[in-house]
C-alpha cells in the first residue's frame, strides 16, 4: 500500500530530529497507556451502579481487543515497520504482529464507550488515544493502516455491543 508507506515515512521521518519531541513520542507511545488505563478503570468503578454502561464498555473492549484483533493477527501476520528495518525506531520493537494495532483497538473501544456515556471525559480519553496511536507510528512500531484498522474495530465493537445489549437486555 503506497499511501500507507508514504504516510508512515512522513510521520516516522520526524523521529530523531528533535530530542524533546522524541522523548515526548516515547512517553505517548509507550507510557501514556498506563495512566490512561488507570483513569478508565476509575471511571468504570465510579459508575459501577450503571451496570449497562460498565458491561457495554467491558464487552466492547473484549470484543475489539481479545476477539477481533487476535483473529485478525492470525489471518494478517503483518510485520512491524521496525521489524522490517524500515523505521527510525525509538523504542524496542515488539515481537507481536502489527495489524491491527492492539493499542488503537483497545483504547478507541474504551474511549468511545465512555464518550457515549460522558462526552467531556470521553473527548479527553479520545484525545489521549489519538496521541498514543499517532506516536506509535512516530516511534516506528505501527503502520498508519494498523492504527486506522484498530480505530475502526474499536469504534465498531461499541456499535455491535450496543445492538446486542438492546436485543438481549
């Protein structure tokens, strides 16, 4: 995919030019997920009385990350740009397959679910998710299409779980 490669080269081509930007990129790509996960768990815990919201969020995350993304990893064993030697890699290259992005799949799923329940907090989570996703390309561990597929899967899983919950609950 020519556009995928070109877009990757434009984004990853920024790596290694400004040390401060590289440090921010490593933080967003590797470490922002930890406080973001804690924040999301706190949000779910504080809303535990709204069981439909909690179950839909957890269901969408499981469907997106543990089912759909894992099945696609089996059928599309795409190498990461850093594993192919085509990236200015700023972090260690994960050994797992690239398509779709597990980070994008999971965090888009949870952020969209929370957005549907609470727009201001959801927007904050979506912004953090976009930062993580963009900088995973920047540091050389994902192709843009990996991120796009993860976002589509994460967002779509909410729609599927919402429809199932309306049908069965």
